[in-house]
C-alpha cells in the first residue's frame, strides 16, 4: 500500500488517496446505509486529522469569522419555535445519572446559550489544553467557510467513506472486522450503557487528541469515533441501487437534492440536512453502532453540537466543491 499512498504530501498535513472503485454502504446494519453499491472516485488529498481547535482559531483570527452558534436564529426561519430556543447557542451532551429511555434524546441533549467552539460546555468552560482536540460546535457553513479559507473543500460522502476504509473494501471497521483487536481500543467511542454509564476503557470521556488512536491503512486518524464529520452531500434516506453493469458505475457521485433532504417530521421547517460520517465518542453498542465507515447520519445545516467536527480535502482534478 505504501507504494501508492504518499505519506509526505506536498499539501501540508494531508495525505493523497488514490482513486478507485469500492463498494459503498452496508446491508448489515441501519436501513439508511443500504444498499451496498459500487462507486468510483478520483484521487484526492485529505486532511490527516479532523480540523483542530488550534487550526480553527487561526482561521477565526485571520478572518474574524463568527460561527452559527454565535448568531441568534431568525424567527421567520423557525415557525412555531419556542422563544427560549431562538438564542445563540449550541447543543451539548449532558448525560443523565440514570438509565434513560433511548427513544427520547432530549434526556441527554440540551440546547445551551453562549456555547461556542471556544466554550464547548458553556460559560466557564474553555478549550485551554485542547488545542489538539477536534473543533466542535461548528455548523455546516462554518466548516465550508474554513475550507474556502484554506483553499480546500469538504469531502463528498463517497470520498469520505473511500478514505475511511483505508483500502479495506467492505471491512466492518476502518481497521478490519474486529472492533477491539486483542482488546485494544482503536477509536474514541462509548464503552458502557449509554447514556448514563461510560466506563472509559479507551481513556476518554469526551473528545480526545486527534492522533490518540492508531491511523487507518491510508495513515488517516480519527476517521472513526471522536467526532462526527460534515460532508458536502445532501442527505437521502437510502443509497441508490447498484449499477447493473460495470460500465454504469457512478463516478464521483453526489448526494440527493436539497429539497429532498428536509426532515419529513418537520414540514414547516425547510432546513437542509447534510450527511455526517464516522460516528463519535457518543456511539455505543447499546444505542448507536455507527462507528463504521458505512454509517451515516443526517444533520441540519444550522445545527452545531459538542460531537460534530470536520476535515477537508483537495481534489486533484478541480471538480466543483458544492451543489
């Protein structure tokens, strides 16, 4: 593999991923991951790690960027919303101290005012000592703005999944088929009964430094766990069917249309949703087994949380970066 993966790229902090055809998705887990289908992607460069607090701070200092979490929502975009929710802020994981009903995430997620990437748990918190942790509380527009400033793009879902697999087509995890080979924790995920018991076998309760766990076969860190990562694709509830013939395999596919990505349970709120990939430190065996390359999740573009970050890519052939 080392003969095709450049580990000392011309793009600092990035690794070149060769183009290729792979089987995207999974038929073994959640319905939105199916069906498995073949796709092809061109070669691209991708950040070795998620964007860190240090890197995001440099961006903010250079541009004066104000994140979505720091701006009060416009009431006209949220008909029927409760007034106390129309304040600047973000979603924070607040674990209960009891076994919660796993059907009601409001028992462990709370919208908190004055939560930002600088104050990830609210007033009084900070990112001191967390320079090498992934930045969180970034909405889609924040990630896209950083990518533009850096001369990069956000990956498509197909590009992200191809990179996450590390050359192991259809392996369960980014490192193989055994979640904890020889008892070694390979990613920052949840151990114990979610959401009230975290045994921290991996050594972390929240986020971890971006190189704390082993890289995948392409030399990429944190493709699984730690934080979910934004992609540029609009969310669709299922993948398209596999091509009937090899000549018809999609090349550099994109997601669905914006108007197809709206949450069907909120017909009056037309907020697009993009695909998140990779799972996070909150993914647990008893609740969210999405610490896999095939896993995917819809995220409203206006919503930031304490477990969502991103990384960037550079395409070699200059393809358009957005829909």
